[in-house]
C-alpha cells in the first residue's frame, strides 16, 4: 500500500471515530443510562392548598384510595396523611405538613401482568385527573440510582416574584410536550407569617432596644434555653417560656408588657406593628443566585434529552426571558450528558495511550 493510501486510510479512521463520538453528544443517538424500570411499586403524593387541615386532606386521600381499589394489578397500598410532628399553634414550632399525603402502591409481579408499571401509572393519573382540590403526582422508580428529575430547568435571577412568574409562565410549555408528567415548581407557598416591625422612634421614646423586645418575644412564643440538667444519664435542656394560656392569641402577644431600662412596663403594641406577610417554604441558590426549579418526569419510553430539546425550541419561539434572568438545565439529563462526556474523555485518553504505545513499539522494532 502506498504512503498516500495509508494516510487516507488513517485520516478516514480518525474522522469516522470522531463522527461516532459526536453522535451521542449531538443527540442523534439517544442515550439513557437508567430507563424507567417495570418494577412492582408506584409512589403517589398529594399536596393540597396551604392551610388545609388533616381532616380535609384525609377526605381527599380517601377519595384517591377508593379509586385505587378499582385499579387492576394493585396488590395493596399504604398511606401516610400529614406529618405526625406538625402543629399549627403559636409557639409549638415544627413544620406543618397537614396538607400533604403519600401513598406507596404495591403492584403484582411484572411476570404476572401484561402491562408495564408506567402504563399503570398513566391510568391512575387519568382516573384522578378530575380531583381539583389537590395536586396529585404518580411516579415510578428509575432503573438506577437517584439522579434527579428527568427534566429540570433551573431559572435563576434575583427577584422571587419574577422567578415565580417565569416558572408559572413556562409550566404550560412543559405540560404541552409529549411524554411529560408530574410537572412541578420548587417555590412552594408556606403558611403566612406574622412579622413584628419595630418603630425606632417609639423604641427610643420608651427607652427600649431591639434586643430586649426580641428576647421577650422569643421567650413568649418559642421559649429560651436557660440551662441543661442531667437526668438518668441524659442531658435535658430546660426551656423557659410563657404559659400557653397566657398567650392564646396574637392580641395577647400584642398586649405583653416589657420592662424598659427604668423598670417601667411598656406594651409591645406601643412600639411594634404586626403584619401578616406571605411566605415561601424554601429558597434555593445555585452559584449564589436565587433559583426556582421547574421539573417534570417523563412517562414510558420518552427521552429526557428530547424533552429538553423540545422545551428549548418552544422557549425560543414563544417566550422571552426578562433581562438578568437565565435558564440552565440539570437533573437526569445533565447527569446523562456528564456520563457520556466522561466516557468520551476516557476513550480519547485510552486512544492517546494506544497511539503512544504503538509509536514506542515501532521505534523499538526499527
């Protein structure tokens, strides 16, 4: 073989090699490391409006359970309504999850049914679609380790209200993509909070400071740790707080008296105003930027990569982000991309070592 043909053959092999590597990167060849498995379990979650009590949540859950009983291929299910440690009373602390419930569904063995688990999940979603009093999601376990949601758009910016508006604007676009289910926004409403706003002028007039007022409110509402005692070889924290019957309502807190530096009693309502303000459950940050996650699962054989591409196309055609706000993508799609790139890097490194080994072998032989 002539030198020219050897060079052409070598270049052709390199080009074909690079072309093969580019196929999964460009999405021509679909990649999915851990597809949805046809297992024997489904997970159903119920989230009602903030403030829904346990009885109301339980009523919705019972309606869901009645419909599950009519679904074939379900062996049994277990239900948890609310959070046993939740509370809604002033000063008792804890997270109030009385508006949530979860159901773990046990299916028949895959060998004993002619339908996939994700198809059963689709049927359950359809049967529960008319329940408008709560958000209900049905999910199937993936075939591998946890990797986040199949679709995850990370919307970053400064203003939470703007982020919330963008996420709610884009949610219908996600829902319109074939194969997406259980779309959700990470910014959740929480029970409204009472905010005490201190008047600095009145504080000075009554000879008070924020430390004294804050300490009194903390002791009244949640208590203050004063010491630790040992009982039965265990440390027991001693909390000093007002008796519950002394502050049964917000008005009672307003009428609390504080002793100023001159030992004169001052009502809290004389130096502070109380406002009921909206609240959110949590605020996420990615790269030091406030971020709201718009997520979704994919049903059946749908590809997370294709969902991301379709979403990006819809945004380019139908939506314009405000200045200073951006969208990045994470979740399962990001991890799949990272996995593919790491494999490609490993292939390139190994190829380089093989070429070096070949060169050294030729040098040694000749």
